[in-house]
């Protein structure tokens, strides 16, 4: 059993190197967005959450995605998602967020041979995608379950996502993803993320972190640099996980965690 465990863990550790190589480097991200951070905390060695950045036709695009599952199954899905985003944006030169999400959705359904009806595999992903148009000082956003938070003048504004995943689902009805257009101002800070942070159990009563506390955290950190914000959020969730009643003194991480912050 020990040998089997070592073989499997060695294999997954190697898979982690491949997954890390596919995701954009810090240098590339910093080159696109001067002031930004990516807080990425996989639950297991490989992750079902992934981030994706690109520049095409004068638009800079940032994506936070959460695939079905975590660990190895989630990582398989993340590879498909990464490939489809490359196809939509880099090859087909589509930069409208709603159209990108729709293209990825159609690609997932085709790749996994998904068909409507009960009992089908519901594999897919939730996603938040921003396309920045520097010349016109706007950002366009589309989301599959995951919203966009914008902090301006100490107030948090939420742009809601469409309540449907990227993949097959029963109440599809031919709906397409909505592209929201937001005019930007200097000093705006935008956040896209997955649900791992808010769903983490911990704290004095072993409850979920929850959305209200999550939103307040963003408001509280606005005087910090983006790097300090990342460190603060990392410490916040680690402190929340700390639970003296649990074995090892902390709650288990429930899911992959991903937050992207970008300052204008």
C-alpha cells in the first residue's frame, strides 16, 4: 500500500508541474496588469480552479474558473477549459466576454459528448471573465455563476453573473451569456474569484466564511498594495481554518481557492 501511495503521489506531483507550466507566469501577468495579484490555493496537489490571462487586439483578458470537482478530475477539466479559452481568444480572436463563455460552453459540451436530459454527466465549470479596453476606459464582464466585485470610493459594487454553468444543464432553454459593460475610473479595484474562500469552514463556531464577511474583507484592505492585499486574504483564510477542536488544530481546506485582484 505504501508503494502504491508513493507511485500515485509521485504521478500527481508530476502532473502539478504540467498544470503549473500551462498557467501564465507571474511575470506575464505583471506585464499585462501593473498592479494585480493572484491568490491561488489548491485543496490538493493539482487543482480544479485555474486562472488564465491573455492580450488580444488591444484587450487584456483575465479569467478565474472553477471546474467540477477538485484534485485530479478537476485538473483534467481545467486542461480542457484552458485549451478552449486559447481557441476562442488566441485563435478565433473573440474578445467579447459573453461570446467567449458561450464558445467555451459549446466546446465543453462537444468535448464531453454531453446531451440534454436527466442522468447525464453535469461536468463543466463556473467562470468569471473580464476584458479590459484601455483606450475606451471600460471593462466588459461575463460570468457563469461567479460575479465581479468592483471597489470604488470605499463602496463595493457587484455585477451579477448568469445563473448557469459552462456545460450542459437541464434548464438551458437556449440562453446565452450576458456581456456587462462598466466604465472605469482611476483607482477602481476589481476582483474575480471562485467559491472556495466563502465556502471554507472554520472560525470559532466552525461555520462557513460566507459572502458578507468576504465582501467586507475587500472593503477593509483598500489602503494596502495589491501584494499586501493578497497576503492579508491568505492570512485571513488560514486564520479562519485554524480550529483547536479539529485534529491537527485546523479545519480541512474544503475546496480550491482562487482570487484575482486588478487595480486600475
